[in-house]
C-alpha cells in the first residue's frame, strides 16, 4: 500500500505524536471536553513548558487545535485527524487475528513460568 507523499507525512506525524505516553494521556483527557492549557498540565509532574511542547506536537499532527479565548489558550481534540492512521491500520485487517492466549502460553513455556492450567 503506497501513500502519496503528503498522506505519508501526515501519517508519520500522527504516529510520532501518538508514540509518547504523555501525549496519549492528553488526548484521552481531551476526549472528555475542551481544556485550558493550564488544566491539561495540572495532572502531569512536568513543567508547563514541557506540556506546551507536547501540545505543539499534537497540533502539528492535526490531532488537536488550539484557540486563544481572552488570555487563556484552549485545546480541542480533532478526532478526524486520526482518520488516515485508522484507514492505514484497517488495511492490515485481512490478517488472522493474533491468538493472545496461545501467545501467552508460548511465552510462559519459554520462560518456564507455570500457567493456570499447570
């Protein structure tokens, strides 16, 4: 499956943004409602500047938008931005689903860990 250059760049930006757990947590928070940047930063043990950098990466990937309302900057989830990533991932749906139980048994046997059935 070959993507046009612009689509590939968009896909790269989305996956790069999603690769960081802090950014995924921010997106989860924004699922609930729009939030002020300071409210986004509140639960994280990192600086406001670091949160702003994460928000910039999410905005560059098109996953969020930011809008200034008065003196407060608000963040809004842009769910349509994940469409390209979703379409790309769905293309792999033709493969057999992974049997996680069998995989877990295999790993346990390789590591010598007893399973429930042992």
